[in-house]
């Protein structure tokens, strides 16, 4: 871990901006999947947006219907 939660959120939004034409909002979900285990409560300890995360996961499981993705979606579902 390292850096700030503000920089993490900024990076997640930047990644979406750069990949949106091909992957929509999937990058947002993938980035927060990657750091999920670094926080006790990702929703309290970061600046993650559930709305953006849900959109990203919805797009991800539609495009990549893999159990790995479904399992993370279930872990992060509020």
C-alpha cells in the first residue's frame, strides 16, 4: 500500500477515461478489485464510488462472465 486514497481515486478515474472507448468503466472496477484486500472497509477507507464501481462491474461481468469477476462483485456488493 502507499500513496493516498485521493490519488487512487484519481488514478481509477484517469484509467477509465483512457480506456472507456474499448472497456467502458471496467478499469474502475479492476483497480478497486486489485486494492480490495489492502483496506479493512474499502467503502469507508477510500474514496471509491459505489455507483461507478457497480457500473464497472456490470460492464465487466457482461463482457467477461468469469467466476473470478462474479466473486469479486459479490465481495464488494453492498
